[in-house]
C-alpha cells in the first residue's frame, strides 16, 4: 500500500467543484475519519445506489481525494480510503471557482454543523450532559499566529485519529469536530 500524504491542499477550482456535491462531502467525511468502505457500504451512508456511489467515488479519485485500498486482497470488494490524513481548501480554489460553487461547497459543511447543533440542543433539552462542547471567543492574532494555532489544534486532534466505526475504545462514540477561525472585519 502506498504511504498516505499527511495533507492534501486543494488549490484548483476544478477540484472544489468536485467537492461541492453533498454525497461527495459525506463520503469525504467518512473516509477522512479513517473509514475504509466499499461502494455498497458507502451507499448506505449517503442513501444512494452502489452504482451512483461508485460514480461519486471515482470522481473523488480523479480529483486525488480518495484511493482504492490496496490492503484488501479481494478485488471484487474494491474498498476506498482517504488519499491523505486530511485536506485543506485554500483561498485560491474559492477565488477561481466562483460564488455559486463556493456557496454550494460551504453550505454542505454548514448543514452538517447545523444538524450537529440541533442534535446537541435536543440532547440538552432531554437532560443529557454528554451532547458536545461548544465555545466561542474572539482572539486578536496575526495571520502567522492563526496558522500556528490551527497547526497546534490539528496536532492535538490527530492524537485521536485512526479510530473508526469498527475500531475504537469501548464506550466511544463518533463526534464531529470543527475548528473555524474567521475574520471579524472585511478582508481588504
């Protein structure tokens, strides 16, 4: 099996267009969380047919985001995995893709965040404490400090990577973790 690159930087607007589909975003979420899935397994997660899911996986493969997992000897199963440990979408991809593609890409991720917040709210209303952690604060940072903080958060988060639906400590459940650092003022 080829060694994974640690991070893919998406700078090409064409690649961003590939990522703008909701099913592909869900596939990326699962595969970049460490899952290795066949098209049939993935189809159950995205509520599509295996054939349609295979089409989306091949599009993601063409964009360099996913690869076939060579560790499995059964060629009929054709499992897929992430092409790297993580990916980042750089500003130049958004600049070249246009507003509609950028909004389509971001709306999928924001929809996931919104759904997670709603689940947490329902859990809190039902009296549960273990429904997540949310915090908000304002920091005054240079761009270099933003990059450094992002890297430090990623290093800490990566201590828990590699756990999957099939392999995790007893009592663990899946949590979506987001880090957003956004400017308060218009960028000029």
